[in-house]
C-alpha cells in the first residue's frame, strides 16, 4: 500500500513538472520558451513592426535592416521560427522593446511585448533611435496575435 502511494505521489510530481516546463509540445497549447538573438537601438526600420519569420531568406532580409554586419544567427527553420519587433523611429533614446511571453493557443501564437518609454526626469540621448529585438522560439504554424503594451518609466 505504501509503495503505491509513493508511486502515485512520484507520478503526480512528474506530471506537474512536465506541465510547468514552459516547453512547447508539437501541436499542443502552452507557453513557449524563447531565446533572444539580438537587440539594439538603431535600425533602418522607421515604423513600428512586429514580424513572425519562418524562412531563412526573410530572416536575412530583416537582419540586414538592423544594421548588423555579417550573417544572422543560425536558426533551424524546420523546428524554429523568429519574431522581430521594431518600435519604429523615436526622437530620443530611452526606448526599448522586449518580448515578455509567448504562448501557443489553438492555431494561433500569442506574443506579449512591452515597450518602455522614458518618463519624467530621464536623461536620454538626443538622437533619433529605432529600438528592436529579435528572438527565436519553437515553430508554430498559424497566425500571430501581438499584445503590445507600453510602460512609461520615470527616473526621478
């Protein structure tokens, strides 16, 4: 009897840990792990854009727009995809964008991004900037829904 209870408790723990791992099971719903490939404050992209990239040629094209030299980081597009987020041109520094959460839900991927804007008392560069971030995550087919929220950060 005791070993059956221990076995049940052990299996329950395994199932709980598997459900909380944050990895995406192919074709299933749930959170997606992601890895930042690059980010920066300057690019050729002047308008706000959120892109899902599922092929190497498009990734190379977007990578060139970041102003980075050389080839883009390696991505296995058979099992991975890329999300590129561009804030667009701003009149000063102090802006940033970050992917906070990615989740597969049915035939959609939901992406939650945060744009930080400088607030009261912030000393910022007096130059035009175009903040951006590129991440890779497990490949999910279907449409993407971007939830972008803005946060003003005060410095005083």
